[in-house]
């Protein structure tokens, strides 16, 4: 294999990854983000357009979050909460 064919294969893989990411990003920006973060339901069109580039890159991670559904983040456990008598 020469350098040109290796480069062609790598660019094809990156292109397929980004194409799948873009398709997922369109769904995620307008429907899926609401399932992960309830605060995103009130997001504007500008917000939805802004999250598309990042979603294209991180779509496997966001897809796994989307499949798990919304989960409240765990409460932080630290000395300040312990001293204050926080029951959590």
C-alpha cells in the first residue's frame, strides 16, 4: 500500500464518521437533547444550531447518553457537606 491509498482510506473513514455524526446531530439537536437535559427543551434555534458541530464530533458518546436516558447527576460528597450534616 502506498501513501496515497492509505490517506484515501483514512479520509474516507473520517468522512463516513462525520457524515454519520451530522445525521445524528440533526436528530439530537432538535429531539434528542431534550431527553438528556430537560433544560434543553427551552433552547432557542440558535442554541440548537450551536450544538450541531460538537455533536458531529462526539456523537458516539452522546448516543450512549441518549440510550441511557436522563439521569440526575449524583450529589457531591465532600467535607463541607459532611460537616453541615447533609444526609446525602
